[in-house]
């Protein structure tokens, strides 16, 4: 059992690191979703509901992918999350944004409440963000929790905890 757990931990850590590295390389959202996520992904950027008027990607879970046959409500897919985010904020990571391998905390057997897959990886990161409209920039620490991994190590749910007040103030017109 120990060997199986160690192998799973290595798979999840490697996948999480590759996912985070995609941001450093400027990988497109479509390629990121296609490469690192299950066929039914979820993205949740946690934040207060009062902030959604300026930060429409906050406080809700985006489900699935956009396709002509998906029947997904406009504005509710993971593709929509990336579009809403990109229209509001720009992300400026650097080579120190994400920690080395030992900074990725892995629990290979956990099941996040209501999730369909197993395993979770958490990582604390640091980067610069800017308002697209106003140009106001700030730096912050933020947390990613990747969970609900399938057997191949594809991510089922990506959760983000960041600093919504700084973003709120930056996008103020």
C-alpha cells in the first residue's frame, strides 16, 4: 500500500507542478484545460458575493467546457472563467511564483467533499496582478488547491484563494 500511495503522490505532485509551470510558459487557457483537466472540470475562485459586480469570476464554481453540444449556460464553463478573468485582470508570474517540488503539499487519498476523484495538492504562490482597465498593479500571495484527480492525474477541481479586496480596489473605475 505504501508504494501505491508514494506513486500516486509523485503523479499528483508532478501534474500540479506541470499545471503551474504552464502559467509561466504562457500556455493558452484552452490548451491548459485540454492538457491538465478531466473532461468535466470545475474551477472555483473563492471570494465574497458582493465583489462579483467588478470581479465576475469570483464566488461561483464554473463547470465543464464550452461546446456547441454541451448545453452549458453562457458564462458558466471553465472556458468562461478564463475569459472573465482575462477581461478583468492580467497575471504576471515569474520564475519564483511557484515553489519547488517540496512546496507542493500532496494528500493522495483524500476525497474533497462532494468530489468525484481522489487526491488533493495545495500550493502557496506569489505573483503580480494588474487591472486590465485601470492598469493598477499589486503583488499578492495566493493558494491553489487542485483536487478530484482522475486515475491519470488529471485535475477535476481547481480552487483559488486570493486577495479579492486588492483586486476590487485595482479594478475600481
